[in-house]
């Protein structure tokens, strides 16, 4: 680990709607944060507007903290398939940035500084392992639930990147070959069932079939207007039908986790991402279902399933830590 004069590292998490920048101290605590909307350029601009926003957040954090950029580790997490050479090959939730080399775009905007770029879920996994829910575990799978499902894997305390850099694209494990179509082109991907969009889809199906009366009321009476947040809101009020639907989604979460456990045998699975209200229900439900879905479940050491410690900040914190460890 490098020692910078201040001990501060900067991390940026680029999401589909928000750019979060944090300054992190040596203990992994956030000492400053800046949130900006992700630019949505009207036409492809090859990442220029995104690089402008990220560079502006970096400069402001550096000035606030009084840390010169040249002596401060800087990491950026991006939402998509990151090749080992730093190209963001495919970013379904940030199409305008697909194909860009963000580190190269940032370099002239940051006075020649080269940022460390990585997949956002890999960053989140690192944060949870170093200072969060998975501290003390050597083999960890991090799952981020949002519009889709992201994944990060650590084996023996090291991030697993894979041959090209694409390891951990867990959301596109196929769980039902005859299932609903996924934007990736396959059918029945895990994220069609156990993500925010999966929850919304299953809820609308249930509503159209005459279930979820209170949830439909909350959505203004139109079954097609039902969203995941309506289900979570009704569940928080104790509606048994909403709770049953979240348990169904929790079963799908456990089903995918069981597949990952078959391959990777982690001692700990951390569930994070943006679905903060629903995540508590889903994690409880997945915990209940997991043992029964595992090969020789009764003979295994129990796999610990935990909610993320850093919540929605994990990607930004992990980007800072990754840069610190790389410097
Ligand atoms: Zn897919």
C-alpha cells in the first residue's frame, strides 16, 4: 500500500443517472462526497461530457481536501464490461459511454494524471472486503442489485478479473432458457428475476393476474403502472401479498446465489446496490431459501449472506481503495 502525504484517496462511481465522488481516508472512511447527475448528451460524444463531469468532481474533491492530484490515488468505477486495457466495452445502462477509454479522456483534463478504472461491482466488492461487511472473509461474492445485477468476486482476498476482464457478469447467468427476453439478447437471465426490473416485472404479472390488490391501489389502480417501489411500500405496511411477492424474488436471488456457490464456494455473499428499501426483505428471504437450494446444503459450512456495509457508496469507496493499492 502506498503512503500519500495525506493518506487520502479519491474514488468516483459513474452510474447511469449519478456520478458520485468521494475522498476516503486510510481507515476507509468517507471524509468528503460530491454527487452530480450523469450527463446525458443528446448525441454520441465519445465520452467527452462524462469525462468533463468526472474531471470537475475530481478537481473539486482535490481542492476541498487540499490534496495535490499528483500525489493522490484516483480510481473510477464504471457500470459495464471493462476490458483489462481499460476500455469500457459494453455499458447497457450508459450507452453513450460504450467503447470509451475514460482514463485516456481524463488524462488531459487532469494535468496528465492517469486514473485507475475498473468495473463498478469489482470496486464495490473490494470495499466490502477491505473495510465492510465481508471483512475477514477470504472468498467473497458481491452482488449489486439495481436495474440489473452486477457482480464482483474475490478469491483468497484478490479480485478475480478473468481472461479479458469480464469475470463477474453474474446478472446474465441464464436461470430459465425459456424465460423472458433480456436486453443482452438471451432469455431468462438472472437479472430478469432478481433485480429491480425483475421485481417490477414479476409484480406487474401478478397484478394482471388479479393479485396484489393493495399494491395496484398504490399504483393508482392500473396493474400496468405497478413498480417495484409500490411493492416495497406495501410490504413495509405489512401487506401479505406484497411480502409473498418479495419472497418470490428472494427465492430467485437465492437460486442464483446457489449457482455461484456451486462454482466459487465463497464463505460470504454480500448483497448491495441501489435497491435499499427492498434489499432487507430480499436478503432475509434469500438466506431462508439458500440452504435448501445448495448441493449437500446440510453438509456445508453455512454461506453467510449479508447486506452491504457501504450501501450505495461501495463502488466509489472501492474505486479509491483500488487506486491506492495499485499506486
Ligand atoms: Zn441477459
